[in-house]
C-alpha cells in the first residue's frame, strides 16, 4: 500500500512539473518574440536612410 501511495504522489508531482515546464516555455517564447520584434524596430534603418542608401531621392 505504501508503495502505491508513493507512486501516486510521484505521478502527481511529475504531471504538475510537466505543466509548469510547458507554461514557462510558452511564457519565455512570448517574451523572446516580443524582444526580437522590439530589437528589429529599434535597429531598422530610418526611412530616409534607406532612400539615401539606394538613391531613391535622386530619381524623384
């Protein structure tokens, strides 16, 4: 009987741990996507810089 109780406890613990791990991974993925998108916005060149680089203003 004691072994069965221990096994049940272990199974419950593993289920909870698995759920927690999935939740943490999902939260980290969302944060990483948010950070990547913010970095893209801040690192992307300004519109005028792109136009100057490619000579778009010279054609107009």
